C-alpha cells in the first residue's frame, strides 16, 4: 500500500474522531447521558489516563508521559508503513492505529485528557466509555493479530513457482 494511501486512511480516522468529539462536547454537558438503546448511551466523560482509566488518578505527569509514548509510536508506525508497504492488511491495521493514536494524542496535548462518549452496557455493567480513536486502535490491533496468523507466501517459494 502506498504511504500516501496509508496516511490518508489515518487522516480520515483522525478527522472522524475529532469531529465526533467536537459534536459530543458541543451537545452534551459533562456526565450527561443520552440513552439510545437498551445497551448503548452517549455520555460525555473525560479520561486523563490511558486505556480503562489506567493512571487517571495521577497528578498530571501521565499527560506528557502518554503523549510521548503516542508521539513515538506514531513515528515508528510511519516508518513501518513505509518499510512494509507491500503488506496491505498490515498497513491498513497500522493506518487505523495511527489515526486513533493521533486523535487521542491531540486531545491529551490540547485538553489534558481524552474525550470519551460511547457507553455500551449489559444490565448494570458498563464497559468503560471510549471514542472513535479507541475503536480504530482496537480494530487495527485485531486486524494485525488476524494478519499475523495468515499463511504468508514465502518469497523463495514464489520465485520457484515462476520458473
């Protein structure tokens, strides 16, 4: 996959993430919940930590620590997108992860927390609220795991088959 296509996919994820967060913040008050079904709400919440609110109780250092990790990961991902451009599914998964990481990085740097709003639940059990960026990261990681289990054609076997 060409690098500009991979980066375009990441940009689409970033735009969808930022636009959805902007809409939710302009529509809901912090903590407000809008039930949409028997298992899904829109709710405006903020997460100063990482996944599942990890480090959210810390006094603020985690903002820059997590931002550094996300920024470093973004640079590594761009390198990998270029290096493995022939691996389309791998590049798609990295593109989704990159777009999601940049969306949450933008929030963390500009706001000091990540905006979350998708609240799924069963009965009284609520999954931690998340956002479009988190969804893209999860889908990208799942695709990467799937891709790692696929049988890849060995380049030497492909060369022998041509002869």
